[in-house]
C-alpha cells in the first residue's frame, strides 16, 4: 500500500529512527511496523485465498459430471488436502492475524505491537511454509494426499510431499505461537491508561482468547505431526497397531488441536462483526459482558468436544454421549452471541453499507452453519452423515460465510482507515450480493448431496448426484469470479482512486482507531490516549 | 521511538528494521525442505539442513546479540521488562502443551491402545499377545529389557533437583550483588546440567547396546525415546541459555534490578526440571 505516507509521524517529534529505514522491497522484508506487517499478512492471505481457490475450482471442475473428467484420482486427493491446508493455514489464519496487527495497537491506544521484530518473523515464516506446501505438488509422489487432517495410515505411507507438509506445519506453528505471544503481551501490557479489560473493544477480546487457544493447541499439532514424521522415517510405532500403537491415537491428538482450531478461525470474525453491527445500528453492542463470557466459554468448551469428529471410529458409548452433549453445550454461548447481535440491531437506526451487508450475511449464514453443526453433533445422525457432503456444506457455511465474510466486512470497514481512501460503495455492494448468491448456489446443494449419501473426497460419484453437483460447480465459478470485484475495490483504494476518507467515516463508530487521521499515521499512538 | 521526555528511558521500545527475521526464515526453509529431501534419500538434503542450521546459528547469535546490546544500552523500560515476563511465561506454556501431546500419547497407549490389543477381538489376529506394559506390540518380537527408575534415572533426578537449588542460590547472590557467589553457583548449575546430559547419553548408549531398547522397539521404545529425547533437547537448550548467562555475568552484565534474561533462563530451567520429574515417575518408575 504505497499510498500511505510513511513519514507522517515526522511532524513535531524527533524521529531519528526514520532516517535509516530501508526503502523498496527491503522496507517490507525488514519492517518492524505493525501496519506494514498487517498489510503483508492481509495481502499474503489474499494471495493464498486465490491459490486455494484455484485448487477448489479444479475440484469442482472434476465433479461437474460423474466419471473421471480432468484429473487423476491421486491428484484429486492432493487437491482436497492442499485446498484445506492452504485455506486454513494460508488464508483464514493469516487474515485474522493481519487484522490483529493492524487494529489491536490502534484499538488499545498503543504505538505498535509489544515485540515488533518478532512480529516481522511471525509473518516472514509464512512464505517459506507456503513455498514448501505449494512446492510439494512438484516433488516425486506429489503433494500430501491423505486429507488436510493427515490421518495415518495414509499419511504414514505417502511420499515426500507429506514430509514437506509436516515441516511446513512446524514452521506455521512457530509463526502462530510467536504471533499469539505477541498479541497477548500487547493486549495485557500495552493498553492505554484507563482501558480496563472490560472496556476493550470486542475485537481485542476475541483475539486475546484466540491467541490463548493458539498457544495451547499449536504445540499439540506440532507433537502430532512429529509423531507422524518419526513413524514415517524413524521406526516408531505411535500409530501402528503391530508395534502396540493405534491410528486412532493420531485422531485424538490431532482433534485436540483441531477443534480449538475451528474457534481460532471463527472468534476473530465474531470480534469484527461485534465492531461493525453496533456501528451501523448506531447503538452500543448489546450485552457486552455476556459477549465476553460467551467467547471465553466457547474457548473453554472447545477443549472437551474434540471426539465429535470421531464418532465412527469405535469410541465407547459413554464417550459418544459425553462428546455429543459437550458439543451441544457450545450452542448455548454461541446462541448468546447471535441473540446479542440481533438485539444490537433491534430498533437501531440501521444503514446497510458494504461492511454491514457482509456482517448481516455472516450472521444469517453462520447461524445456518451452526444449526447444521448441531445436527452433526447428534451421534446417531453423524454416523450417517460422517464424511458426506453434508459435512462439507456445514463447515463451508461456518468458514466461508462465517470467517471469510466477516473478514470481507472488516476489510470494507477499515479500508478507509488503512488507505485513506473510501472504497467504491457500488462495487462493494456488487461484491456482497454476488458472493452471497453464488456462495449459496455452491454450498446449499451440498446439504442435499450429503443427506442423499454422496461421500466427500472422492473424484467420482453415482449418477443421481449429477444435477446438484453441476449447480454447485456453476456456483463455485461464480463465487471465484465475484472475488475479483474485491481485488478491484482493493486496488482502487490502494491507488487512492476514490473519495478521501475522513478520520471517522462511520458516524456510529466509537473505538479508538477512529480518533486517528485516515490513513493512520505510521506509529499509532505516540502518547497513549487516556480512556475515561 | 520515545513517548517520554528526551533522555529518559522510553516506556515503549520499537526496534529498528531488522534483517534477522528473514535470515531465520531462510534458515528454516533450508532446514525444512532439506530434511524432507534428506529423509527421502535425495543427496543434497543433508547439506541443505547443515547450511540451514549454520544460517540459523548465525541468526541466533546476531539477533540475541542485538537484544543484549539494546538491554545493556538501557533501552528497555519497566514496561518492556513486563512484556518480556508475559512472553516468557506464555512461551513456557506452549512448551508445556508440546510435552502434553507426548504424555497424552503415552497415557492413551498404556490405558487404551495396548489393552485393546489384548482384547477378545484382537485375539483373532494375535492370539499369543500378552498386552502388558512395557510392550513392543504384538508383531515385533526382538527381546528387550525395559529401563527402570533405579540407577542413572535416580542419579539424574538428584542432579536436576540439585541444579534447581544451586540456580536459586545463584539468583539470590545476583540480587544481593554478590558476584563471586553468583559465578560459583551458576557455574555449578551448568556443571550439573551438563553432567545430566552426559549420563543421559551414557544411558542411551547402554540401552542400545545391552538392553536392545531402540526407538523402533514398538510403542515402549517410541514413547520412551521421544519423551526422554525431547526432554534431553530441552535440557541442552536450557544449559545453553545458562552458559550464555554465565558469559554475560563474566562480562559484568546484570545488576540487582536488571536481570530478566537470567530469570527467564531460570524459569526455563525449572520448567525442564518439572518435566523431568513427570518423566521419572511416568516413564521410568511406572514401567
């Protein structure tokens, strides 16, 4: 975003540190500025979103008709595996960290993140991991093909693409842990005087809890893939029954990471939406304290529900019952959040600019994804639906229409603050409606396909599934193309092609970032503001 | 940058642009992809790992050198010091969770997967399998001797517990400004840590050659070596931290007020100590 005037903060202060800032590419490689790093996170995430999108569209192309059409089955397996890994670790998580980097210091009245240099490393670990993940397509044996969950024995038997994936996960895990330590420390130690924990913006709260979840579970994932690596190459028997181990052990360790991971991907989105809905309803967030407690409860419950991903592996009945009821419990705090958002909008003076459209779209579609989650939580139902397209529909409703829509909402909401230029409202509305309609054309039919018994991760299917697969594929291409509108909006903003943004373009907004000029100065708060 | 009056210690510290992070990223790219090549028998792999590791060491020296320079230059305020405390605590928590994955695996294997292999349905496959811990599983049959708690593990427990005490004495000496005592007790701590590692290496050698206990000795070998091995690596890292602290003490760094680096190394050392106690009970003693 070269339109940001970098020496903005020069006026009136002795900023000798600006004197030796590298320029050009080295500025971005060596930067210790939270805004530069946030920008890199967000652009990296957008790039990975399109890489993962191309993989998804290749999957949809293959599935347009029954029979083998375009790709080999082995390659199809790599496509589903890498689509999942790249979207989760390359697109959704870095986008959330990008928002955290940009917004948390501004929202709590700090000059930057607590550890600015480590912040740089957290970002710059991602490109090597991406190189290893994408590069694994070109090594002998191809990319990992055992699904993004890397279940043994498939992942133990596969070729070196799996090793590259394992090391990429180690590196991305290190990045996440460092990023999270940085975020927690920033929030706990760098708040402006007077900003007590219960006065923090909801986005900051959700990230505090997300970062805690990340520090708790990324090391567990590292342990799981390390056991995989030693089973593959050093003769250990963790997941090998012949040596006394158990493949199901991997699933337990993996999902102990994997379920909190689901909330890691959605909680920052909750935070973004909790900022936007009050702004455009022109009312304070309804039930702030209960929102905080709900997020905390979701985080705690997320540690005791992991085996609902494993209802078909042969758990004892007591285990099935426990994990079913624990999973359903999560609907309580989630319901608190949904009703609080609705109550915030109730009798508000609402306007529907693009951020609000995406937030309302999020609310509607995420709730649908939540309901299908409840359906899947019921053990006997899940035994029918395990590994069908119903599951695919469910988690795309919560991850695409949930996380991703909230990130789009956040991007439109804060682009004026980031670039100093208002985004194009007409294009934004086009983007929302195109995305909303094509998303549902793509994923809604998958509920029908799953209920009718179409298995996921298979390149071929029985003929009776053809119609809805064709519809889904058409929708998927529409969804992919509609994202180009966003790129167009983004380029226009970055080039300064649009109305100049005032410091506070949204009259209902009241968080600290709107007290700064647009675009925000290079260092946010030189002197901490005092919160009353 | 400074949020305070000129000359005063700034309450925030934002470092200059730095090339150390990207250096570390290149190192990890070389090591990660190199290891993938190496483990799949491609010739250049181990060279990539070696070069990557050299770059990583260069980065660690340079980055920590910079941080030490900044600390000695009194650029870190009380607020920054508190940030360091938060971050070290959370880092140790992440390490706890890493070990939790392996202890969890040990729990699962001992209480669920091995008993299941002795259950009625598994009898169809492996009728003669006893399913008792320690086990190398129903299929592997090379005889091995498990490692008990008496002997080297007990000595190592005493060594680590003692090192925790000596390190605390060194810390008190630092706070009292008694540099001679600080050097002596810190040196003793390092000596105890290195002796621990020596015993551990001897134990491994012994187990390989006389007990026929290897990483590939079924789940017992897997859990034994992965848990004790990762702990050993952490002891080595902790000892390296303490050696750096010793070097800094010799150069006259730290005073009664400013010595968080020393404290962080001490926290890490105590964490490693606690993990060992769990290992001693759950891996060696309850064999």
